[in-house]
């Protein structure tokens, strides 16, 4: 994890980044944090080798306490290090390739950001959800397209990635792509699937239509327009916002 002073020093640089660059920077910071946590645990005194049980007692001392990380942390940390062998060991022990951190970031998301092609292939072969969404509704294809990783975009598309996936900001993967070759790949794939501009606009409207339907369901159940919902907002406030998007 970066030291506090280091983070403060880089704030002016982050302020000049585009939205996509800031997202990539933040996700890499999260990956570094996970890596440091796991590394500290590995270097803790008394750590046993693979397959061994942690020591409960030492001579003249009480029970030894250890920090145990959940499988999601272990998987994300190994994937962030591009450790194919460790990820394979975790998967072979039944760890789901779709485990995510508190932000909904999966190993597949992270490897699409970091351009780890072999790891992406391994995760997909293990059954990772090609259309997994993080807390901001970003899919692995959003991540790969934003970063301009052409070969990963091609792989994800071949595995059935949703070209019309809409994130929380209303953007599809092709909206976020600034690399010409990668953008051409996305647009060609959209054309080959018969996706029209009308289809694109319909897909963009789906999240808002879902919000409106949820609001209708709440109202039918007797909810008040002035009653608080998420983050203190009221239905009376949410309704026009959803309608404008």
C-alpha cells in the first residue's frame, strides 16, 4: 500500500487524469493493497508451507494468532501478480473464479486491466463470468476496451461478452475505447451481430426502465414518494432523475 505522503504527492497528477485513467489508477491501487496484505500474511512468523496446518502453540507461549484471508482476497492477489500456478491451485481447490472484492472487482476484471492474457484465458476456461459486473456495472469488456487491449477484447468477444453492456454512467465498451484498432474491432463485432443504432439506444434505456419499474412496484406496494430510499434520496427525487437519463 502506498504511504500517505506518496498518495498526497500524486494527487495533482490524478486530478489531471481522464475518468478512465483515474478508474484504472484506482483499481491498480486496490490490487497493490490486496497484494501487500497477502504478502504480509505470507511473511508472518510461523507460517507453514502449502498444505500444512497453522501451529496452534509454541514452546512456552499461548495459541498463535494468524490472519486468514478469504478466498476472494487470495484469488485477486494471485491474479494481480499474474501467478498462473497459484491461481490454478486455488481454482482446483474449488475457489470460484467469480469471487470479487467489496467493489465487485473480479480477477477477470483486474487481469483485463493489467493485460494478463494467459491469466484471462485460464479464468475463462475455469468458467469465469465473461459479463461479470462490478459495483459500477463495469464488465471485463469495459475494462479491456478502456485500456485498449485489443487481443483481450477479441478474446472476450469470442467468449460471448455483451457488446451492449451499460455501466453506471450509461457507457458501453465502445463508448470508452480510444484506441482506433480496438474500437474498430468492437464496431466490426457489433455490425456482425446485427446491432443497429436503434438497438444501441434501446439497450441504453434498459437500466432506466428497470429503475422506473422498481419505483412503480414500490408505489404499488404502498411506498410514499417522499419516503427515503438509498442514501437518503426520496422516490420523488429519484423519479425525474431516472426519467431524464
